C-alpha cells in the first residue's frame, strides 16, 4: 500500500515549464529587436545615446 510518496521519475514529463521559458526567450528577442529598430528610426547620428538607451533597456528587461 502506498504511503503517499512517489518516484518523480514515474511521472509524465511536463513541457509547460520549458515551453514558458522558450516563450519568454522569444518575446525577449522580439522586444530587443523592436527597441533597436525604434531607436535607429528616431535617433540618426548619436551612437553614444543609442548604446546608453540599449544598455538601460537591457537592464530593465532583466528585472
């Protein structure tokens, strides 16, 4: 008779957590690309400002 303990290896694999991580990674890449495109469209010549904005955006994404 079971005492309520179980072997986790016998449980079916769940793809939910790996799917969530994959989705987050895809959305992060899309956000980075969209941000870079917007910055390039609106700021034409100031590369230093672009880099500073990208650095700050990346910091905010990590939070």
